[in-house]
């Protein structure tokens, strides 16, 4: 039975209600981002206590990002169908329970399984949070500022994640997951003040969902295990072949299906296509570099988890300021200027690390993170604005899900590939340099494409 439908002519929320909605959505983005970054600094300690190789530790990260990326399209459809408010409520509750399971995990396998559940519930939260911002701020100029503030949640998580992770790991790595509980409780309390969201009847696409999951699982499994055991291993080759076949099947289903989870007509907009590439490249550079540099600092420079986390701290203020000013830059110059400038800043930061990695310099890592953090903070809110402007409001949840799927696939692939470069502890410096070269090249291509974004 189709869900009841409301139209987009419902009165906009009051200013106070809109602000509370923005706080809730920002906390959601904060929590989702935090649980990727806060774990990076704890990986070495987790490995010592629970055991596991570098590939096992990669799965602690990628189990989260993989399920997150795989289910975002389904989650966007769910957000449109049941309403963004209800969807984010489901996501918060599930994320809380999964965090408890992570904190209590007795083995590495149990932790990886709980992380997968975390990623699945995070997927439910993210498109709903973006749709709530779209509903609370129907005016395009106000929405640009609101998206900048929404992104501050991710910037704050990026800033405090490594430091907080290092501090908590010094006490007990399980606190890295327990810290989520009070945030979830606050979000559930704020949710009671949010107005009901429109619900739009929408069919689910079970075949497309299964094919998407098989594609990403096969790809990430093949990359991680190929880096550890060699890409000639039969199970690695099989995984990659299955992933390629599933991708072809997914595209066929999306082109011919009655209710595709990723409608291919979304890609008709050049702005949408460019924004998707920007999102993918940003995550390759951002999450990929945090993963690599966390291992570089602890395995090569032998810093403690807390000291390694503190190295990322200088980028905090720059990232937060970048997100705050991004809305103003969009309204003055259009999306193209801040997106291109931000991506080029990330390229510069990665180039610094390529040159200075052999010098064993903590300062080089700090400079790299400042440039990549600030650049990404300036670039991503306007890229998000391009996505939301490319679709009617009724498809905001689906478009947001597609955008964030590309982002998370970028992060998952980066960690899988860069982990392979760092598999040999004796060649951490060379692996760090190669990772930064690859990330810089991907971001540079995205920056060149972003020069074609329309100024208004």
C-alpha cells in the first residue's frame, strides 16, 4: 500500500524550528563522519589487542564505508517514501545499538560485523539529514548558508576525530565507540521538535540493491585482499570479475527498471555529473589521507595514538572556517570558484607530503592536513549545492543518496588501495608517497572538470 503523500506546498518551518532541524542534521553528519575518522588512530591498538593483519584493520574501516555506500541509494528512496524525519529516527536508533555492539566486541570479526551494521544505519541517516535541510530552508540563498553550517558537523568531526580517538584510545579503545551514545541521545531528543516530513510513494528496487551490494563488496574485497595476497589469487580475480558483472547488471536494471534506485536521468545534468566526480575525488583525498597518515605517524614515526591525533589538530580551525565561509563564497562567485580553489588546495597539500615524507617531519603532515582539510571544507558545500539545485525538491533524498554513494565509494576504494601500498611495514614512506600521488592525481582531474560548473 502506497504511503500517504504530502505536497511541497506545505508552509515552511518557523525560523527556530529550522535552526533546530539544522542542528539535528549537523549532528548526524558529525556522527557519521566521526565514526570513520576516530577509528583510524585506534587501529594500531585494536590490532594489538584483538589481533589481525593490515588487511583485517582495513576491514574495520571499510566494513563501515562499504555498507554505508552500498545502502545509500536504498536509504534515499526510503527517506522519500517514509519521510526524512522518520528515516533519520530509525537511523539514529540503529546506530546507537550498533555502537554498543562495537564497544563490547570480543574479537576482530565481531567488531567488523558491528561496524557493518553501523555503516548501514549511518546510510539511513545521511540522505535524510540532507533532505531535512532542504525542507527547512526552501530559499536557495539560505540553503547555501545552511549547507555550509551542516557541513561544519563533518568538519568538526574531521578536526576532533583523530585527537579524540587518540585520547580515548589512551584510556581504552572501546571508548571510541561508546562516545557515540550521548550524541545519539541528544539527537533523538532534538528529533521531537522537528516537523513531520513529506512522504512520497516510491517503489523499492530490490534487484538493483542486491547488484549494488555485490558490486561494491566484490570490488573492495578484491582490492583489499589483492593488496595483501596478490592480485593473481583465484579468489581475488573471482571477486573482481563478479564485481564487474554485477556493475553491468546494475546499470541494465537501472536503465530498464520501473523503479530504479539510481535513476539514470539524474546524470543528464552536467552539474550533477561534475559534482559526483568532485565528491568521489574529495573522499579519496580526505579519508584516504587520514588513513595513510595515521599509520605513517604511528608505524613509521612511532608516535602514540594521542600524539598522532594532535598532529591533525591544526587543520581543525581551517576546516571549520572553510565550511562557514563556503556559503558566502557561493552566493558571491557561484559554485565554480570555491570548488576549484578548494580542490587545488588539496592537491597542494598532498604534493607537500610527497616531497617531505622521507624527512620524517611531523610538520609536513600537519601542513598537508591543513591544506587538504581547508580545501575540502571550501569545496564540498558548494558541490552539494550543485547536486540539490540539479533536481526538483521531491527527488532531494534520492539525489543526495547518489551523491553520497559516490563519495563513500571514493573513500572505500582509497582505503583499500592505499592499504595495499602500506601492507609492507618496511616501506611505509614509499607507500605514503604513492598514496598521496594517486590521491592528488584524482583530485586534479576533478578540479579540471569543476571548471565547467556554471557560475550561477
